[in-house]
C-alpha cells in the first residue's frame, strides 16, 4: 500500500512538473531557456513512464532521466543573495527520494 501511495505522489509530481514546463514554453515566466524547458519535459516524461510502467531496468532508466533535473535544480537551489529557493530544494529532495525508492523496489523484486 505504501508503494502505491508513493507511486501516486511521484506520478502527481511529474505531471505537475511537465505542466509547468509546457506553460514555461508557451508563456516564459523565468530566465530559463527554451532548450532547458524541453530537456525538463523529456526528462520528466521519461521519469513518469519509468515510475508507472513495470519494465525491466526501470530504476536505471529513471536514474538516467533524473540526472538533468536534479543537477539543474541543485544549481538553482541557492540564489545570488544566498537564500534558498524552496521549489528547487523540494525537487532535488523528492527526485532523490524517488531514485532511492526505485532502486529499493528493483532490489526487492530481484530477491
């Protein structure tokens, strides 16, 4: 049951992230480039697919796709004034937690 709740939360997170970056392409609201929005869209879409579909090596596919958003948001987590951007910190922590969850699920399935 806890797996289903976590899967629902992850799917909801990725759906929202995809929607935000589609909106960012149509109506730019930050200094983020078009290429970065497209990279986020691709990454989040692959992450959503890996979380929802029961395929071989889903944990590895997720890990590869999650690298760009985690790297990008880790870089923007602290702004020029030295304060933290809560959304960026949340993205890094949540996507890292999903990575651990995906690897743990893969390990328990192989046993």
